[in-house]
C-alpha cells in the first residue's frame, strides 16, 4: 500500500468503472467497500442495471494496458477463458470510406471477448484484493454529510439481500471518501441539489442510435485472415454499420445498427437484409452459414451525455464522480471502458503523495475533464456526420471530419498513417498527432485508388 489517506473508502457501482476505482483506492485506504444495487454472482453475467452489457464491447489498447497494470494476470486469465489476443492492425478487417484499411502488424495488442466475461475477470481479481469488499443488492439512498454539508461523511443505504432483518435494512456507512461510479443513471446531480449545491451543466448530443445483436457459433474457417470485421457507415448518405467479432466459448457476436432511428430489425429475415444493405458484403456473406445461439436483441442509445463537474464553483469535500456518471459516450466507438480506466488511474496518481483528502475534487475534475475531452470530441464529431444529430456543434467539426476522411482513405494503403490513427483511436496519443507534418504529408498526397481497395479481399470472406 502507498501512503494511507484514510480508513475507509466507498465506491458506488460494481461495473467496470467501480471495480477499477476500487482497485486504485485499495492502494490508499485500509478498507474499500463497493456497493452494488443488483445481485452479483460469481459468473460472467449481464445484470439488470447493465442493459448494454449483452452487446458488443471493444477494449482499446490503452485501457488494456491500465487493466493489466492493476491485474498482472489479466492477459492469462482472458486467454485461459477463451478470449482472443492479437495485433490490432493485423486482426481487423475494417471497411471505411470506400475501401479496407490495410492489415499490418501494428505492435498494439487488442483483446476480443464479451463484456460480461471481461468484467467477471476484473471483478474476481478485484475481490481477491484483501482490503476490498463487495456488498450487492444494496441501494444507496444518498450521501451522509457533516452539519454544514461541506463534507460527505458516508452514505445512507438500504440492504435488500438476505441476511438482514427488517430492523437492519437501513444503515449509514461511514467513509473518508465516497466515489460515485453508478453509471449514466447516477443520482449525483440530484444529491448535490439536495445538499444545497448547484447541479453540473449537462451537454447532450442527441443521436438516436440503436443496434441489434445476435450470438453465433464460431468454427474454424468461418473467417480467414482476420478475427473481426467492422463495416463503417458511409456518411452522410448511409447511416448503417456492422460489427462481427470473435469472443470466448467459440462464439461470434454480431451487431448491426445505425444513427437517426435507422435501427436494425430483430427478426431474422430483416436482420439479414439489413446486413446486405451495409457498405461492404463481408458480414452478409457469412451470416447465412452460421448457427445462431441466441435471439436477436436490441439496444437504443438516444444521446451522448457529459456532465461538467469541473465547472462547478463549489463541491462537497470527500466526494467524487467518475465513469459514465461523468460522461456517457456513444458505445459504438468503444471508448467507455478505456475512459473509465484512465479516470481511475488518474485518481490513483492524484492520491499518490497527498497528505489529505481535502481539496481533492477540483484537481480531480480538472484532470478527468482533459481525459474525457478527447473521446468526447472524436465521438461527437463522428456523430455530427449525420444530419439527424442534434446539439451544439463545434465550428471546426466539418473541417476536422473532412481531414479524417482523407486519413481514412490513406489507411487503405499506408501503414504509417494507419498506426498514427490507431494511436489516436486507442487514446494513446491526442488527435493533434494526426496533424504532425510527417503524417499530413502522407495523408494529403494523391494516390490512385486501386481496385483492390474497393472490393472485399478474398481472405476476409467466409471460407
């Protein structure tokens, strides 16, 4: 343990953000308690409070690096459970802007697995940490405070699980620090208002996105030369995209969806027809040959949401908010888990060397705002390619999107540009790195478009 800053920290929420935060806090507190409203079992599962967990998730390289730092056995745990690790540049068959990005060895490790399985591995290792405890079926009713409400001193809870009599259902748990990682539905704005503080400003970008997902059996020879397929929309005229990923237990997970209410159907015929309408034929060519293992289930994501806690002039001591409770992105870009990991890492680094927990909120929110800025700007910018997107649009968005289009086309043949793009996509480098003169020269130079980049490579289709 690093310098101990308190006896007890409480984390609200046992999803990825909460678990990673608990692991980071375990370095600074004698005891860390994670409170979760849903029942939690010792198996991979998508809980009621995680409506998106059953659908496809991507883990970016930077997020995997941070998780592997906190859990050194994670790569082995994932592989032993059937997840696939591979080079991100080599294993992706990605169609975008009229062609396929060139496949090459990028040096960046990617991992393919289901969200429930990844979270199970993280939760299991988190709870093996001696000073971390999880209490499930526990509703947090609100923060406890000192008399003048300048400091949070714990939380008021109601236990719903077995083992608590009627006279033991309600309790107040004392803590030196409370971190709200309860997700997009966090009650923190309401609680702040009840304590006499201002609610944070909210930025909402309405996208009306949605997708349908189905699981299939995976067999050798289904897909040659890649472990996943991504077919991007062709904005602005085609808002539909598709994802075809390998995952543990010899399964494929397939997600089809669009923006502006252009949802994929959940009946089999409609699902296949939607796949045939995508900008490239790879997914549509494979699906009829596969054995379905699940029904087709839908998910809707109405809007990107960012809460500007860093702009508040007053905030109670010993209380923080992170993860989707801070900013919730369009999940199609796969940035949520990595953003949460970066925020937990930032909290760990901020606590390291401090002698007091007082005055923590302002520097924490300032630093996490910088973390969130990059995925927020890139996500929202991509969403504004569609005329149906509603919200405050930055003046430079169209210019940036035009340049990114040229970056995308350069990645059809240029591995240097593609690696630079992957660094940005994986939150390893800032988007400005794509404007480096060395990269810009390669992006802006003209190159004849080959016929090969316009058609699906034979090795990417079903055998």
